[in-house]
C-alpha cells in the first residue's frame, strides 16, 4: 500500500517489492497527477528504497526498514547515506 502526502510517500512492506524501478515510476507519476511536489530524482528514490531493503535483509532496524518513507525534499546528508547503502 502506498500513501501520498505533500511531504512524504509511504510504502508499506516495501521489502516485498519485486520491481522497485516500476514502483518508483508509479510514485513519480502519481505525485505529478495528484499535484504533489516531487523534488527528488528517480535514482534518489531507488537508492533509499534499496538501502531500506538491504538493512531489512540484514535484520537491522526491522521495524523501521520494513516500510520506506520517501520524504520531500531530502537533504544532502540523507542522500549521502542512501548513496552509500543503496548503491550508486
């Protein structure tokens, strides 16, 4: 289940997704259609989602990494963390 607000896109049980790229395309389209700001790139969303999934698979912070919150806008510190954990 995906929930949209002005400042966030919440994906419940995001670790179950089999095609993150397709889901992110849907999120970008829906934010546009709903008139919500989209301040991040496709790659930024994907990196954060993959970082959450990797932490979940490692059994780290599972209560926080089973879902993903794609906040608008992100900040440089978080982007760096997602870049390191989610891949380049």
